[in-house]
C-alpha cells in the first residue's frame, strides 16, 4: 500500500470513528456537507447567484401583487411643503383603502373601493355622514396614484437603473435596499414592462407619471420578499414632492367595505348643501 492509499484509508477511518462516536461537525461544516462536499470528496456545490436588482424587484412585485392588501403608514409632502399622513389599510388590484387621513388643518376618514371614494363628513348632509365621489364618472378613469406597495414596485419594473445599495444602520431591519434615479423619459420608456399589471391599473399609473420630470425611488425589500419601506421623491414643473411609506401584514387584513348606501350622500348633493 503506497503512501497516498494509506492517507486516504486513514482519513476514511477517522471519519467513520467520528460518526460512530456521535460527534457532530460545526454548523458551517454541516452546511458544506449538505451541499455535497462529503459526497464528492470535498467539492462544494456553487451557491445560486443572487438575483439582479431588476429580478429582485419583479419577484417582489409578483408576490406583492398576489397579496392584494397590507397595513400602511404613509406620509406625503407636496411641493408647497404641506404634509399629509395616512394610516390604515391599502388594497390593490382592484384599488381600495380604509384610511385615517390627517392634513395640516383637518382630519378625516377615507374609504375607497374600485373607482369610488367615500369621505367621512364633519357635518352630515341630509343625515348622511359620508360623501361619495366616482373617479370614473363620464366613463374615463380618474388620473391618480394609489400609493400602494405594488404600484411603488411597478414604477421600477424593467428599469435597468435599479441598483442594490450597500447596507447601512438606517435600513429597515432584515431588508435589502434598492434605488433608482429615473428621468421622465425613463418612466415612459419602461411602460411596456408594466403590462404585467391589470390593464386599468397600468393606465392609471401611466397617466399619473406623465407630468414627472424626475423620480428618485428607494425600496427596502424584506427577507420574505415584500416591500417594507418606500421613499419616493418626484419632480415636476410645480416643484418637488416626497412620499415615505411603511407596510406590513401583507394579505392579512380584512377586505375594505363601502359604507351602507343609506348613509352616503352624492358629491353633487354635498356641494349644494343637501336637498
């Protein structure tokens, strides 16, 4: 028996004794063995490559789109410096929300199902505490952004400028931070990628970003694949606006329900002060 054979035999015997003695390897060695290291003489199976930022965003969008709803806390500052906060439930595909909205001088509750928005009135009209506004009145969809996490991710679909940002102490816990600095032309050029969205929602989004000249988008995606924090800073001919949002409880919130019909006054009736 030559030296090489003896060496291999001795290594095999030592390994057998360790196993019979009930000894365990450290966690790292065990993981390596599970990857095929022990079976193939020490070679390890290469780890799967990390997804590119574009792939990570699309995977998160697909998972978020399927969840349909989440709890949200949203703070938006418009070009005049006025800040509005929203807290409650956000839904998407179809659009929905049930939110407490607090502005600089007022506070109210808003409920949306599809294209209809219900606003709680401080003073009931004809005994009705809610006002109804149909955003698609006249047959055309109202131009709006729903500010939901699926829509936030949709803005980055197909955008080659999306980049993974190195981790910092201020990141959302257990998340990866992605950033994109986009021009208005970038947003329009990527519109083909948003065709994975429901058509009506895609049209809403397409129309709502037409006026933007620039968008700085930051998205933190958690280990579970859902976006946990979003920061959007947009620019148009009126100035700069920003929105900060956090989300959780994906797919775990109760469906949004419209107020009872007998408690709802039409928008036109409210403008006229009731019947």
